[in-house]
């Protein structure tokens, strides 16, 4: 059990009784605690209970953490403790079954006796607090089989004006399928003017939303699974949208389609897609070339690059992340890329290869070298137009010999920049091996200029084996810089 549970605050190796703390200091200590934790801490002592129940700021976030059996009267008490402050209501989970219709009498606010189901009582309570709820998270598990499925039981909340509401999450699950989001969600943008973020799972978006619906003001939209039963023009539904999040998740099949048509300058983020087939289905109606940016995992690498064109910069960064910045088109970022995914993207016969052919600049962190397939690689005319390659964070220049694809990039570039994180050296033998694409070529092909930062090029030893003069065929211009990027030496090597 923690010190706080015993009413002690550990500071400077000493335990101070918390009941001696001033209320404002105790509130600061309790601030990071969740709703459930605060409810437990009410039982520590009278002093704690008095501070916790009377400090309204501690109850600005009421998180039920998805509990199935929360009590309506307990929620009423929690919401009352925040006074008139705006409140975030999170983790509200409802179980709706065929036997959820039994009504029992109870005293409503104002001492009026009415008959309502437990679900109706809770919905009435939340609806009465909608004028000050700024974040709302609802999860509904519907197991009804004897009536038409839908969200109509939740109309007291979903059709209520919410003037402070900024973010809403609506998750619906039923084995029979999706439900439709109400056309009059929170009535309209006039009475719910602050809604900017919405998340939907198991819900179909309607294609009959009025122009002044709350969707007209959305800036961030999260959709998990299918978004619509039929193709839906996103620009007509959410004209001010900035970021669209699409999620796969468990249960997604190869035939599931998002059905969102997107053509505007939107930032697209793809989450949790297991296969490239799933990604392809989500992008069927999305014009990737016209997007502002795309962020996805490595499984989407080939699919997305197949849909963009133009020249740009390729960056291979830490944590196996690849970023493509096109001169005209979206910025594409791929997280957690594997060498197999990269190899598939550059080896297939589709237009994906064209991005790697036409990239003007390539930047690679040594921490991302695992992305490059090891050994030699037959890539045919890849990276033929690259003008500059930069390798950063090197700790050992022998790492340049780990991948034939990396060696190919270095060989095709007129300018190569190598940066070491600490003072290191580059041997002439490593140079020969890398710039002959790991020995696949008879003669090395050096860049027009090689810049070495915090790296010293070791002098070649002019020793010829078997008198073969071709072993001295080279011309290399080298500039060496210190750790502060000050030029310390120029050298031209020829043979």
C-alpha cells in the first residue's frame, strides 16, 4: 500500500502526515489521480474527504474507465463535485440487452417520482449535464435481438445541444453490424459550435447531413473500420477537415472498405493495418497525390508510394522510419519499416520503384541501417537521379558495408556526405568495397565529391597485386571537416 493510502507524503526522505497539509497543497498532490483513485482516497481520513469533495478542479475529468456496472447515483455525485466547471466525461460504457426495458420508480431531481429503466436514468443524468461537458466518450455494447438496432435509446444525449463540447467518441459494437450516426447529432453547429474532434467505431456516417451539421466544423475525424455503407464524399460532409485518422484493428476482413472519397489537402493517418490488402481497400476512393501528408506503418509503404509521383527527398531516420518529401505532393511518413517491406517496395515492377528512381536527395541515419536489406541486391536502375546522399550518426564506417542497396545509393550520387557522431576513420579498403557496390563491379565508381565530418580518411597504400594497373583506377575529391563542421583538409586522390 502506498504512503498516500496511509495518509503520508514522502519528501526529503521523511514521511509527513498529509492531514497537516494545507488544502491547496493537498489538492496539488492529488491532482494527477484518476476519478477511481480519488473515490478510493476519500476513505483515507476526514481531512482528505473534505478537500477531495470540495475542490471542484479535481473532478473536471470524470473517467469511469469502461466499467460495466457503474451506479447512476455515484456518477451523479461525481458530476456534482465539479460544480459549474466544464467537465470531461470519459470511459462511459453501456450494456444494452433485451431485458434492459424494465422500469422502476425513483425520485428524479425535484422530488418527482417517475418510472425509468436504469439506462434511461443514466442518460437523463448525462443529458442534463451536456451544457458543460467538453469531452464525451461513449461505448455501447448492444446485444439486443428482438428489436431494430440503432442509437435511438441514446437520443437524450446524442440529440442534445452541447455548447462546450470539443471532442466526442462513439464506439458501438453488435454482431449484427453497424448503426448510423444520427443526422441531427447534437442538433447542429449553431448550438454545438465548438466540436472539432470526433471518433467513430461501428458507426456509419450519413450522406444526408445538413450543411450546418456539427460535421461542418470538424477538424479531426477518427474512423475505425468502415465509415459508410456507400461511397461518401468527405469534402461534402466535413469541409473544414484537417486530419483524417483511419484504423483497421481486429476483425477487419479483406473485403472491408472504408468508402470515404477524399481529394482535398487533408492529413491522412493510418493505424493498425495488418496487411497491404487492408490498406489498399481503405485507399480505393482516396486521391493520395492530393493529400497534404500521409502517415502509416511499413506495411503500407508499397501501396502508398504506388499512388504518388514526382521527385523529392527520402529520409531513413531512427526507429526504422522512412519519410518522403515530394516537391509536389504529400509528405509520406512510414513507421516501423522492415527490410522485407523495403525490399518488396523497390523490387516489384509497379510504379513504386519510380519514387526510388527519381529521388533527388537521400538522408540515412546509421540507426536506421537495419531497414536496408543485407548483402547484395539486384535493383536495376534504382536511385539513378539522386544528387546528394547523407549518412548521419555513424559510429563505425564499416557499417556502410552492411547493405548492397545502401552501397548502390552511395555509388549513384554525385555528392556523398558522411557524418560521424564521434571521431572515427574511413579506410581505403572500405571505400573501394562500398563504391564498387560491395564488389559487384570491377572498378569503383566514386562520387564527384565526398564530404567527411568528424571522419578521417586513411591514406591508401599503393600496393598492387599481380601487377594489375586497374587496381589504381580512381579519382576522388575529399573534403574533411572536424566535429564543428570546420573545413580542415581538401584532397584529390587520383590513380
